[in-house]
């Protein structure tokens, strides 16, 4: 469904990605693992259109879409759950969801459906987004992406700073969303969790893929070596 072909990415003069290739098929969950600064978020930003990259460096259904604006990528079914969640603080949870639903694609996910499928949301629907715990905010951030009816969901560090219980809730919600054939890219600091939740993984180091494979066949020692670059 989506492939990234020998992609370079820059912030001004600084080069963050070096000829990185990556692909994900419909319904797959793929984990991106790697140390801080490896380039995982940059890859997500390139896919979602938040930074400018070579046009044929990102292919969606084999069509070049690299460098196209975020809004355009959203209309094609690519949605990001950003690091830090970035909910609108002055809006209630419901308003955050409604706003996203209006800007997203038509499809099976509506505000009513996310609340029905994830009833925990109902208990804080009318509260301001800022009045929620980190775990609750993360559930809202994922739900907000879902109501845009993506085919591909990019999740940047969705468990960061959450309690173990909240992390489980977040991954349970994601598992529920995946039943519909959604493809998911997971950037996750917790390597064990990343491998447990995914079909395949890529280990990124200094802007390059150094190891990839099926998650259930991952050699822990090789992954640790690729992760730390030792
Ligand atoms: P983390 O787990 O810390 O988020 P990451 O693997 O997601 O790490 P990126 O955020 O993609 O890494 O960063 C890759 C490189 O690009 C790092 O060296 C980082 O310092 C640099 N970088 C990221 N954002 C910017 C920016 N806006 N301006 C300049 N350099 C940046």
C-alpha cells in the first residue's frame, strides 16, 4: 500500500534520513524501532507530508505523493497520532473528535462509533482535553485519528510517559481499530512491546535501516545490537 523508496530527508543543512526504504501492506502493523534521534519521527513526518521530500520517495498505491501537504495525505487516508498527542486544549474531547471527523474522510468511523466501540471515552467526552490523564489523552488522540477514517495510521510514541495499565488500554484500543484492516506504523521506545504488537519491524540507526524482518522471528541480540549501534 505504502512504500518509501531510498528517501533522504533534511532539516535545513542537517540530513536526518539517508536513502531509507520502507514498506507496509494493507492491514499490516509495522514497528519502527531505534534510539533517540535515529530518524523514526522524521520518517513519519515524511510519510504524512509534514516535511518536504522527493516526490517519488513516498509512494501510496504506487503513486508518488512525497512532499504533498499533510491535508492532502489525510484525504488519501494517511493519519498521524503525533508524539505529545497535541489535542486542542480549549476544546472538549467531543469537540476534538467532531473537528477531526469534519476534516477527515467519510467512512465507517464516526464519533458515535468510536464512543460505542471504546466506551471508556464516554466518561470524559464533555471534559476539556487538558483535564484528562496522559493515558486518557492518548485514547482520545488515537480516536481522533480514527474518525478521519485512515487506511494507514502512523503512531508516534503512543505509550511514552504512560503507566503500564494505561499503555495496555492504549494498545487494546489500537487492536480494536486494527480489526477493520487498518495498516499501522508504530514508533515505540519499548522494543519488546513494539515486537509483540507488530507483524514486521525495521530498526533504524542514524537515518538508515540497519535491520528488518518479521517480529515473531526477531533475534533479540541482533535487534539490541542494531538499536544501540554496537
Ligand atoms: P526520538 O525517539 O528522540 O523522537 P527519532 O528517531 O524520532 O528520535 P527524529 O526526531 O526523527 O528521531 O530526529 C532525527 C534527527 O533529526 C535527530 O538528529 C534530530 O536531532 C534531528 N531533528 C529532528 N527534528 C529536527 C528539526 N525540526 N530541526 C533540526 N533537526 C531536527
